[in-house]
C-alpha cells in the first residue's frame, strides 16, 4: 500500500489512508434531502450535510478543473430521479452510491488534492494538524505538579 501525502491550499499535509469518509444518514429539511457526510481525518471528525445537487455541482467542477486523464477516472454519480425521489428505498440506494463515489474520489490523488474536493469535505476549514499537540498542551496545563523530591545525604 503506497502512502501518498496530500497537501492543500493552507499547506496542511495528510496521507490518503488517514482519511475515512462515510455517509451515515440522510435527513429532510425544508423539503430538501441532505446526506450527512462523516469525515474522519486522523483523530478529528466532523459531519457535513450536502444535497445531491451539491454533489452534482462538485462533480461537474472537478471534471472541468482536473486534467483529462484524472477527469476520465472520476466515478459516476448515482442517477438523478425526477419523480418519487423521496422514497426511503431510493434514498438509501442513492446514499450508498454517493458514499461509493466519495470513497472512489478520495483514492484519486488529483481529486483529493483539489481545493474543490477539500472544500466540499470541509478539510480546508475543519482539519487542524496541530490538534494532538494542542490537546497535549491543555493536558499539561491542568496536570498537577509533583513536589520536588529531596534526598537526605548519608
């Protein structure tokens, strides 16, 4: 398994195997369906809701932005449906298809490194490479100081 280091416009680096993406649920808000994307990057996790139309827009933008070889390697989105598109069985299948789509594009270096994908997944705003160090720093602040040990001379 090859480790590929990905960087973004904030000059943050991570490796592709450190990124896990899963669509765990869908919700209806204001008569729109949102798919909740759960992103885990190293020890950090966040959830972002996106509509199917946002997936479609991201995909179109990626195709235009990537070179031809990488664009041709992008997977297809699940098909759009005009009628009966809120049936639970359809939504579950679409959710699975969108999850496969996201997992596939995260394996294409040019796609996951692209700012369009990173913005869609909120990597450019949510990921903090200093997260572990900041947490350790906070733990040190609350740690109790041990009394200094004194030894008696013989």
